[in-house]
């Protein structure tokens, strides 16, 4: 059986993917691209298929051949929220994927997707846009509507309605109130609750408000800039811990890769971000026909409780007020980040604001501080803060059996602070760590020449000698 998990967005897809990724090759076949399950489906959307046909065959074609040659004892799972996203290019990709499966496999294909009620989807999608830096003005709330029919009708058309299962994303309708356990039960997969991986937890109200001000009033970002995604995630991670939630950094490797991420206990309703019904109700009414189609397709209403009065955000002015009240938290976080940075990595601080009316000055002052924090986090990637002086590239070419290992281990500590060595003898340079001087103790290997080879190599480096 081939299972296609089609999202939709904001229905726990990340948790489903992370959970089954741990079981890939053992109890399930889960094709990924660059290690990300949701990226795999984009291979069918490429405008130059000749360039990716080998990659697609390696990631999926070989698996289908192996399953044809023997008994397919475990399910093949293709998972991606993008499959149910609207867009003509995405629709063509779904058609191409279905055709590929029919051509290379005789197994039955089943599509499963979860459907989130509109009001909670809009709140969650608003928050996701703030995380991504995809600024959307609250003056146009219609952009947050899920567009149900465009998302799901193509699945019925491409795969056949009898092969498509749509389920409401409502806690009381899920197995154990958990979408991962419910998905496992739906495909007949034995999964223990302890195997579930939680991903993409929501942020606090203060964090969402600050990010909105950052993208709305701060410096415009160049998305084509190198390492843009990395330092955007670092900024989001740095702000995510602000507000009413406790934050705990995950393992150091993850922290070095994407910046500090935080594990949040589930908050009380008073500190979570949610859009007020006064904001979402007009959008729901304007799209009543689309909602009626979705409920008829599901066979159940997409009901959801009302947001208690006074707890939801109903306008941009209310969200900005929350952000302004969180300014002391932001300034404390900036001070923490500065304290952890070497002096030469701290960028110039320009908090001047444009010529704006006095009533708007506080929000622009806040935006300037958010810009400064963004530059602080970006400076460690080497893309936002340019260092003065010439850069020398040194290539150490061996030869074998001349003390390579101690030289590589020493340089790993010098340049990354982690002591990790990459494949084929390359130093794993970690941009989130400052350049450190050589340690007093030089790592040694079994080679008797290790200490002298490391010391001799140090003498050829122009800076940071012991």
C-alpha cells in the first residue's frame, strides 16, 4: 500500500513526518529530499525534469523496484503539506506524481489529509507567516482563508474520491486527541504514544506581536541573500522564548545549526496567540460557499468554540500594543545576546527612526531594536556583518601519513569550537561559533609525529597562533 499524506498545513504534519522519519527503513519507507520528507514532493514540480530524473529515481524509483521484486511488507509513505496547497504549479506536480506512481507501481494508492476549521487555521497560519517573515497586512484578512475547495478537489480528481480520505482536525475526533496516533490508526500502523515526536509548537502572544512589528515596520529583507533562512530562523528562535513561556534550549548541535529553539509547555489561554472572532467572522461569512462545500465533503460540520471576549487579537492596533508592552523583554534579550558575543562580532547600533508622526514613533523605535537583534543573530553567519580586512584561504593538501589528523583536529577546534571533522578530511566550519585561538593542548593521534606536525602547521597561519 502506498499512503500519501497531504497535510493540510497546520494540522500536525511536521509531527507525523518527524515520527515516521525515525522509523524509515525499518517499519516504513519514507522518501525524503535532503533529509526533509515534505521537500520530496517538489521533485515533481520542477520545470526541468531532465535534471532531477536521476534524483527522483534514486529516492523513489529504486524503492518501488525493490517493492515490486518482493513482498511489500511495510507501507510506503509520501508526506507533504504542499500536496494539498493551492497553486497551478502544485496541481501539475500532484498530477505528475500520481502518473509516476501508476507507471512504476501496481500497489494501491490512498490519500489521507486532515482539514482544520477555518478560525483556528487563520490564527495558526497568521503565526506561521510571522515565523516565515512573509509579511501580510492585517488590513487584508482574506489572505489567511484556507481555500478548501481549491486545496482538496484536485485530490478527488487526480486520485479518485474513493481513494481520498479527509478527516476533520478536531481534538475530540482524533485518536487520543493526537493527530499522529490518529494517522497511524488510519493506515493500520502500530504506534506507541511514546514514539510520537512533537514538532512546530506555537509561540507566545508577545513573540508573534514582536515578529509582526519586525516585518511590518523594520528593514526590508533580501530573500536572495545567502543564509537568509538560517538567520531568519535564528531571529525567530531568539524571540520565541519571550513572553509567558519557559524556554529550554535543545541539544547543542541543533542550536548551532538553526539557532536556539525552545520547548514550550502548553500555555494557558490567556498567553497564547489567537485571532478574535471579530477579525475572523467577516472572512468566514465572505467564504461561506467554500466552507459549505468542505463540510459537505467531510460529512460533518467544522465547528469550533468561540474565542473568549478579551483574549483574541482583533486589529493591528491591538497586536502592536502587545508588542510595545513587551519592549522590556526584548531589550533584556538583546543584552543577553550581546553578552554572549565577542566584541568584534557586535554590529554597529543604529536606532534612529525615520521622520514619522510622534504617535508612530514608539513602534518604529521598537522595530529598530528588532532590526538590531536581527543583525546580532545574523552576524554569526557572516552574511549580514562584513568583517574588515582581507580573507586568506589556506589549503592543506597532505600528503597521507604526515600528521593530517592532528592538524585537522586542531583546526576544527580553531575554527568551529566543536572539534568536529567533516567528510573526506574537511573541517566542519560552524558559523555560529566565534573564531577561537589555538588551545594550549594540541589533539594527538596515534602518530608519533602528531605534536610536531600540528605545531609546524600553526606557524604557517597568519593569525591566532598560541
